[in-house]
C-alpha cells in the first residue's frame, strides 16, 4: 500500500497551513494526501448543549474535511486528496495514523508578533510517540516563505528553495535522520546546511577553569569539524547532486539552531525512541526548535 502525507485537521488556520504544506510536499514526493479529522467524544449532557448540537457536529465531521479537501484539489491539481473522520483521543489517533504514513503533518499556532510556535499538548504528545517523521507547520506559513528572494528582494514559489537545515549530533548520527534531510534537500534542489553546535565537556571546566585556553578551544573545534566531515562523507557520495554546507559551531545547540533556522526552508531534527516506564522524551534541542523556529520542523524518530 502506498504511503500518504497524512495531515491532522480541525478547521483552524494552523491546520489549514499544515494541509497546504502537505500538498506541496506530496507533489515533491508524488504521494497522496490524507486529511484526518478527529472528533473527541464529549459527555452526553454537554453534547446536547445548543453550541454542541447536531448542527455543530455535522459541521466539524463533514464540512471541514470536505472544504479543506476541495480547496487542496483546486490549488494543487494532480495531488490526490482523501479524507477520514475518526472518533477518539486526538493524540492517540494521530500517533496511530502516523504508522502507515510517509509523514504526519500538524499545525501550530504562531505567537503573534513573536516568532515561533505555540505547540499544544496534542502536538507534543504526537511528536513524543510517533515513530514516523512528524512535521509541524506554523499558522500563516506560505509557500513563498520557503524560497529565496529574487533580485528585487521578493520571495515567491518561482525562486529557488532556501536550504534544508539538519541538526546533527556527530557522536550518535542516525542513518534515518541524515537520509531524510539529504532526500528533502534533493527533492527541493536545495543546499543542505548541516549544523553541529558543541561545547567543551564538563570536565574541562574543572581542569582548565571557566576560561578555556584558546589553543585548547581551537583543538576541540578542529576535532569536531573532522568528525562532522567523516559522518557526512558517505552521504555526500550517495547524494552527489546535493550541495552540502557543514558547520561546527561553539555554543548552545538550541540557541544556534533556532538562530540559523530563520534562513531555512525546512529544519530536520531527531528524536531518539525510548521505550521505558517513564514515557517518551523529546529532547531539549528538539523542544526548543518546536517552540521557537519560524520554519517548518520535521522531527525524525530513530533508534
């Protein structure tokens, strides 16, 4: 069975932005789009209230998916769009839907005049539990936002894509994460910018004091840059047409990545799958990007 680009929709501006992004991605991958609308049951007394009566229920379970699908078909001819309405808990349903999807796309509310996302509990739950890539798209995201400005300073879908940004840990690089980023860059004919931000191991502070010797700092930077080169070498050979810009930076990974993400068309970051009684964990770098990146963020789960 062919995988789909699956989108969680609820009629909100953020879910509409997610659906539009998904349709553009579906065209790049030659895949269908599946719109999933989750209706969470409410207690019977509340369901009978005037604002939650039969007419409202019909609107959310019929009109929203139909209108969203019709709009995508109109604006993205050639992209196959299907809909499905499911009753259940949104976080659980969407995480389950991700299993059979190429990726799951969700919307996040923008923070008004402040850049970044407002990531709700449902999105965080899905990101923490889904074992397929999950992409978060902020409300107001436009196709032009992913493209370079033309000579007049105007960005549009007619210009080249901005780079894809990969957040990479050279100590534990995962093949699924790296391949997703290279593949995304190749499909966009865009450069891949690989960033590894680092800081000295804690024991250096005890051994050398708070102010690190410049020579030691330089040696650590060279070692890290060499490790990054080694990790990327086989992937450059597998994707020879992808221009790769690799950077090793001294500093906080979260801070550095959020800053660089402003210049990207897509940010790719990993989440290690942990099956333990304590539950799933997103990771502080991924968490920071989800909340503060103004660019769509793809979270790729890996072992």
